C-alpha cells in the first residue's frame, strides 16, 4: 500500500509535467503570407494534421489539392474546409500503397495543373500487428511512409522546378531517435512491428537530406518536420500495448491537430525559410535531429536502394543529378 501511495502522486506529477511540456512546445506560425496564385498538394488531408494544414493554406488563398486514398472522407473534409474558410479545395484520389495509384495521380495532376508550389508529404500509417504486403510486394508501412512519397515526389519534381521557388515538406517524427537502418532488412521482410514506424520516420529524414542535396541550386527546397505529439487517429487501430499506451497519453495530453499543423504550415509559407533546405524542424524552428538521420552517406545509400526498389535506377531524370 505504501508503494501505491507513492506511485499515484508520482504518476500524477509526471502527467502534469507532460502537459506543461506539450503546452510549452506549441510553436505558432506567425507569418501572414498570402498564398494567392500558389498551388499546394497535401497528402492524407482528409483528417488530422493534414486536414488542418489544408484548411490553413486554403484560408491563405492557395489552390489546395487534397490527395487522399478515401474520396468520401476527402469530400467531407473539403466540405468542412469550405464551411470554415469559405474556400473551395480540390479532391484527388491517391493511395500511397499502390504505385499504380501514385503514377495515375501524378499523370492526372500534370495534365490539369500548370504549376506546383508546395508538395506536403503528410500521409503516413502505423504498422499493423501482422505484416501486410501491398499489391507491389512491399510491406505496407514501408511503402506508405517511404516508397510511396519517394515515387510521388520523383514524378512531380519537374513541375516543382518549373514553378520555382517551390518547396517540398516531409513529415517525420521525433520517433526517428529510436529508429535505425538495417540494410539487410530495409523493407521489413523480417517483421518487427515495434520498430517499423520509427525506422520509416528515420528514412523520411534521410530522404529529405539527400533530396535537398540533389536539388541544390534548382530553386526547390526540401525540409522535414516533427509535428509534435498530436491527437490524431494514426494509432487508433493498433493493438500493440506500447502503441496503445502512447496513444492514450497523446489523446489526453497532446496537441490538437490545428496546433500540430503549425510547423508544416510554417515550412510551406514562411519567408524565414525561403532559402533554407535539408533541415529538420519542430515547433516552427530548426531543431536537432539524431546524427544518424543526417548522415549523407546513409542518405545516399537509402536513396539508391529506394530507386532500385522502384525501378528508377535505369531512368535518368533531368530533375535529379546523381552527384
């Protein structure tokens, strides 16, 4: 009983401090920049951070494209955005777990749009309990969080370059601190659910580092950000106890989706980062990423391996020099 009497107050204090920490780290995008004439893609924009990001950019008069797998949910999000901002947004179907869908989306977009000012790779999933393979033969989390955004960005880079100055924003996570790269198990053939999300978030930062290097002097910048611990549905369907406990803390003490969208919006609109590239941000400011997430050798190696998996190695791109 005495142990319980000690633990309960200690737990209460810990939760209070967690709430104080979250409130203290809610960065705000203070830029008032109008985005009239700008076209922005937000993947996974039907809910959570993506929806709030799209809403804020629509409020700033951007032409916003909601790139979502579920079109019914996308249309509901578009209706909410219209109600809250008075602005119309565009819905387009995109399933990052299908390379066919990614290529169709890119083809349709290139046919109808003459510019792209900001590409926000927001969409992501948590790993299922058991390994799920996509129609393309890859583990679903690996494809949704890394290979899908890689291919999408690759297909849209020429348009981004023609629209320069333009920006690519990649959502990563502080979870990358717990991530690692197993070069012999890059695509999670050997499945360990508890490691996969953090590993894919590490891949996102490494990808951003190499993308920024390859886009030097093109007028296209690439940065990544951690949105914070945000109340979203990302982990709502997980049965992993650790993930469920973490989700419980986030749902009760985390940021709202609107607060979580602030750093993404900052990287999309702020004049402060007009010429900044290859950096990691949190709470609307440059932040410290693990050194292994910024390692240029690992970043290039991951890039090369990803190109190989996507069948892009023998397709020279005018957008991306190899070195």
